[in-house]
């Protein structure tokens, strides 16, 4: 029997990478003989994550096109190289399925695979499809979407599965509330300068209650040193600050309130872990997708949203002080997430992958 080979392509941020890894893991659980190849960009974080999870990873030199200004010329210049390398990967690997998980690095290899009559699947994490997935839609067979409201974009190809996250987020016990309010602050895998700056500007006010606050803060690599120093200067001696936390679920478990951007994978992790949040969507996200993501939780009264335009240290600290006095509000937001939680997401996507490969084998027999 020929060994099944699958390529999972895309990335650029942890928001794309973790769903890819989760689906890959579930595929291996269902068929340990499957050969998985991950293809993504050459960003440092991407290579670091793939090395950490011991993935068979190939880098593809490619850059985004949309919203690049004059940099678009560089992106267009290297695009032919990306197609040539993608073709070489496909010819060498001979996959039975190619999965695109979003991000510009998924474009060439998914498109070429479709032209070569290889079954293709795309995964869309955001409620509004990303630029690459919109371009790929006419060429792929199916699209696994994270929000039911996304189905209208996919012309009958969409299947509402939910966004797969790491299994440990599903098994977190409810945190027992106590006199301290524990915050977990992060701005995505690469950090958020806007959020880091906003938190630091809020510290002179927050320090009045630092005895009843516990803070974990993922800053990203660039802002780590000055953010950590700012906490020290304001007397937050027991704060835990890091450029990146690999064990995110552990910090979710230890926290009462998540303060973060509104990337699709963050939204999915909040739903899976049933954690209350205060979301500050990235204002320059493509097609305003982070605001749209956050509003989906806000409709359920499962989060509060502060847009960048309205964010001030006074507004932010006022909300934190209110949560300190009214922890029942946090409890209620957690309960309001329950209707959004879906089970067996990665398993359902894996089953879809096997079905696509089975259909291709049947076509060959006929």
C-alpha cells in the first residue's frame, strides 16, 4: 500500500501555524503512516515553532502583495521563484492532498496542486476570508471555516467546522476566583507594540492596586526589554514577562481575564478554554477582520472590545478596576461562551481530508 503524503502550507503567524499543527497531529493519530510536509515562510518565529514541534518543514521565499505599497515590486519579483520552488516540492513529494491554512505562503503551492488535479482544501480562521483564500477559492474543492457566518463567502464549498486549537485548551478547569485579579496580556505571537505601549502607560494608575493584581505579559521580541523594565519601575516585582510563551494553555488556566488582540486563533482558544476577555483588535488588520472577529464574541456578551481609536489608559484601567470589584461579570462572560464551543473540530477536518483523498482514489479507479 502506498504511503499517503499530505502537504500543509501557509503561515506567517502562530494564528495560522497552530491550526496547521493541530490538524497535522490529528491526521497522524488517525493514520500513523501518513507523511506530513509543512511549507511556510522563512520568518524566524515560524521556523522556531516548527522546530519546537519537530515538524518536517520547508521554507518558501515569498512575501505578501496586498497593502504593500512600493514593496509590492519586491513581492512580485520573487513570486516566480516561489512558484518554481512550489512546483519542485509538489513533483518531489507527490502528495495525495494539499491543505492551505491561510497566509500568502499557501498561495502558490495550493494553486499549482489544483492545476495538477491534486485534491485541495483551504482552512479559513477569520469570519471574513483572507486575501489569499479569496484568490484560491475558485480552484479548491472544499473550505473548512471557523464561523458559520463565513459560509456565504464560499459559494457552496464551505463547511462549518470551527477553528482547531490545541487539545489542552479544551480541558482547562474553571479558575477559582480569589482576592487577586490575574491578567494574561498578549498581542499575538509577534507581540503588539500598540498594546504593549497602552499597558505601560496604564501602569502608573494600575500600581495603586498592584497588591491585588497578578500579571503575565507576552510582549514579542522587540518590546521585551523596555516593557519588563517599565513593570519594575512601577513596582510590579512579581510580574512574569516574556517575549513568547510556548505553553499558552497553562497561562490561560492561571488567568481570570485575557487581554489581547482579536486574531482568529486567539478567538478560538478563548472559546475552547471558556475564558473571559478584553479585546483590542489590530486596527490595520486586512479587511478589518480582527474587529469583525471580536464582534462575534461581543454579540454573545462574552467579551468587551476596545478599538484602538477609543483606547486610552483611563478607559482601560477603569475597566480593570471594575473587573476587580465585580468578578461575577467575568463568570458571566465565561458562561456566555458555552454556545459557541464546538467539539471534535480537528477530527472533523481530518475526516474531511480523508474523504477528499478517497474521492481522488475512486476517480483513478473509474
